C-alpha cells in the first residue's frame, strides 16, 4: 500500500513517500525519458533510493511527495526551501513515462504551488527546465509562472549542451 494521503486533488493525490516506494523510484529515476531531464548521471539502485527516502523524511525544510492516481504511484514532486529568509522555494517533478501526457503533472504541480503559498507561506516559487522540455515549461506557464531567464549551454546531456530556463512565480502574481 502507498503512503498516507497528504493532498487530495481531482485526478491526482499526493502521498507520503514510504520505504516500499523505493522500487518504483528506482524504476522512474533510471528511465532515460526521466533522467535526461533531471540531470541524473549515475545509476540509482535500491539502496540509493532508500537513502533518498530516509533523507526526504528527515528533512524538515523540504516537501517530497509521491504523485498517485488513487493508490498507484506515478511520480514524485518536491518543494525545496532554497532560502528561508527570502521565502524562496524550488519545485521539481517527474512522472514515470507510462503516465506522461494525461494532465497529471499539471494537476500535481498546481497542488504543490497552492501548498507552497497557502500553507508554507512562500513568497516566490521557481522551477528549472531544459529549454527544449516543452512539457515541463508548459506546466509552469499554465500556473502563471513567468520565464525569468535562460542560461546558455548550461547542461551537457545526450551529446550536446542545452540551455536551461528558469520560471518564477511571486505570491502576488498567482492566477
Ligand atoms: C514534465 C512532466 C512532469 C509533465 O507532466 P505530464 O503529466 O506529462 O504533463 P501534462 O500531461 O500535465 O501536460 C503538460 C503540458 O505539456 C504538454 N506536453 C506533454 N508532453 C509533451 C511533449 N512531449 N511535447 C510537448 N508538449 C508536451 C501537454 O500538451 C500539456 O500542455 P497543454 O495543457 O497546453 O496541452 C513529465 O512529462 C515528466 O515527468 N517528464 C520527465 C521529467 C521532467 O522533465 N521533469 C521536469 C524537469 S524540470
């Protein structure tokens, strides 16, 4: 059974990450269609994922949640505190490719944006994406994030350098 429901949406719910999710996480983060976008260069085995889960649970500043459809795990979303004084947080997300393109990423990120502003009192949230990652850029734009900058040749993956774009949303500019 997956973890306890923490945030409930319409099609998606966000649950606590439990030790038994390690296998799902390993299968997701090593998938080429996921790791290329996340900058995962090293293979991640079950032990790595168990360490990730232990750290995620102990970390008091960050929110890490399992994205589920009913009780089926589809991916992970995180909201990391980048600077406490500035009330600045960064969102990261991935879904296993089996679940791409169904609106789940859009809904999961919307729930975490709401949580960040309404429960955690963030002033600004941002996300990073490779400039050719249309799905990722699209979800931030849909929530009102603005493109704030582009870093040229900022990451090397799949044999080429790629630009990285930053999307940011101030609390006062929420849709
Ligand atoms: C990015 C990601 C989380 C998006 O989640 P998703 O559930 O697949 O996205 P959605 O179904 O909610 O669709 C989001 C938008 O992207 C568009 N989209 C989806 N896949 C696309 C693709 N391959 N190319 C272009 N647009 C795409 C959808 O049409 C939708 O836009 P629309 O609502 O204007 O039609 C998911 O694709 C993913 O996990 N990718 C791999 C990891 C990753 O890139 N993480 C983000 C790193 S910054």
